[in-house]
């Protein structure tokens, strides 16, 4: 991947290029940022630049044999590991190699892929995907192979926070003392969930969230004149992957919009029976979808709050088409109300993520929303 194809992130790019030019490549590095952020894209561009046969001061050449192999994710000295779970098509004791074609397909289509994108690709949304002990043995085996090109050997471990405790412990010595000309790149969405013993052995590279302008510019190139573009920029919340995913999921987008309209109309009346029905409906979905809807709703409350403060006027087309008066609704999203809604919804997302009963958490959140919206300033 070329650095030039990655929007923004100029400071991180400059830092990575400088380490290659100065030959200060740390053997173990941790790229971390938001789910769907630029960390994987930057890691791929960094490796391509490192292995390029004719690099410039700003980027890899993009046409030497090494670059062409890296751009197709088939360089023999670049290996990948990622969380997985047993599927109907896999062997009884699978390793990541069995899913390599799916992995390449996902990244080539979208270098900002989210964790959920990967689970959906494998059809294991309701399973716990991890990097197990057998996979850690496979990582060690691959890094013991002789370099095909005579240069660097690289292992990119995506989502090291998914490492099973035993697998993580088996990799500690390898991460601390790899063989010469061996790089181990960890690419994380949740740095805080990684074992401290691993963090202490890596050089951290923080990848900042994207601003709205960068996300809008990138999405407009891929999906010009999309009716939900403003919505997608808000929903992204700094994550390019979330913005892309949002535009591709039109049925889901329409469903979430319908739930949001029903929720707020019922909360205003108040219609407790409708809130109960809606909590049941959303609560029947898989946990990731429950959390995704709550994040979706938070994005809309942010948008209407910005309208209230006359900071921004995003076009929320699907809500407008449903007859939901966003401009009028925004008048009720005063600063104190917005703070309470954010706190309530973020708590619900956390509790559902910790396996709390979704229907109960959702109903409690919806009832609290009704109180907050109807409270007179």
C-alpha cells in the first residue's frame, strides 16, 4: 500500500518514513487507534516502503517486484495473524492460514476494515474470535523460516487484544528478542485491553482519529452524491471504517433510522408500551448490533445538539423522509440534556458489552431518555 493513498495522517507517515531512512526500525511496534482507523493501512504502507527497491523520500515506488507483491498482500516474507473461530468449512484445529484468502480479500477491498467486518466475512458474528495457543506456535514457526528475499521478515498481528492469555505468554520472548531482521507489528483497536507485559516490549505508534473533513473527502470519492453522506460522517466518529461500513449497509441504515424515530416519538409522549416493544425488538439482536444501534443514536443526538448550538446543519435525509422534524427536535437537546443522554447511552453500550441482559438495559435506557427529553429546562 502506498502512503499517498492514505488520507491525512501526515505526522505518522513522516515518522515511519524517517525510521526507515535512519535505519531505526524497532523490532516490535504497536500501531493503535480506533476500530476502523488508519493503523492497518499505515502498517501496510510502512512495510511496503521498508521493502521497496527504489523508494523516494516520501513513498515506495509502487512498481518494483516487492511493491507489487505487497500491494497484493502476497509477499512471501510478510505474514499475518488475526483472531478467528472454527467454522463449518475449517478443520478441527484451524490456524489463521486457513482464512488467509478471506483476510486478503477483506483488506484489499477495505484497508480500514473493522473487527465486525472480519467476523461477518467469516460468518462468526456470534462467536468469540481469538488468537489461540496453536496460532502462537504457528507465528513462531513462520518467523523461523529463512527470508525468501534475503531482507526483512515481518509478522503483522491484527487485534493483539484478542490473544488468549496462554498464547500471549508464549509470544513474550519472541516479541522481546526476535531473530535479526525480523519485525513484529501489532495492530490494535483496544490498546488498553492488551497485556501490560506485551505493551512494555513494544514501541507504540498512536494513530489519531480522522477529522470530519478527511472522512467526508474520502467517502465522497468512493460514493459521490450518496444520500446518507452527512449521516455517515457523523456516524464515523473519527473512524474511516465505520463511515465506509455505514454507507454500505443501507438496509441496516433504514432499520436504525426507523428505530430512532420510534424511540424518540415514544419517549416524548411518553408511550411506555412502545418503549417496551422497542427494547424487545432491539434486544433480540446480537450484542454487536445492539451496541451499534446505540452508537448510531448517539451520533444523531450529537448532530441535533450541533443544530441546537447552530454549529453545524447536517442533512439527516432518512429522518426527514420519515417526517421526523430534526430542526424542531434539536431545540430539546440542550447541553445538559445532551450530557445526560450521552452518559446513559454510553453506560448501556458498556453494560451490553459486558454481557448484561440487553432487553433490560435497553428498556432502562429508553425510560431514562424519556425523562431527560421531557424535563423542562
